[in-house]
């Protein structure tokens, strides 16, 4: 999410997050959230904790409702925290 936010690609839907999270997880030797259900659960949890803002989108009668997310904090904080965690776990 921080990468998308830095690139100005937010708010983003869960399918976009799934597409971008897999290479990031692999580059850090972590398991990715492989199913959309797991990603939805993860996003909902982060929203409830106050890390993400959720925007409900209603695409009208022929469409459907979907949620889009963006960080509710500075992406630099995410990158700094991730770096610190990586340094302490090596």
C-alpha cells in the first residue's frame, strides 16, 4: 500500500493490492496474501486499526459495490518501520 501511495496510485482496490503485493513479499522472503479473501480480511483489519482509509464505491445499477483503500499515515513511516524490522530480524 505504501508503494502505491508513493506512486500516487491510491485509492486502490484489493485486486490491485494483490497484484503488487506478491513481488514485494517475494523480495523480502515472506509469504504473500495469496487469496482475495485473505487480502480483504487483511485490509479490513488494518482499516479497523486506523492504518487505512476505506472508500466505498457504488458503480450504479449495472455495477456493484467495491471498496478502495489508502494509507491514513505517511508512507515514509511504513518504509522506515519495515526497514527497522528487517534489520532486527536478520
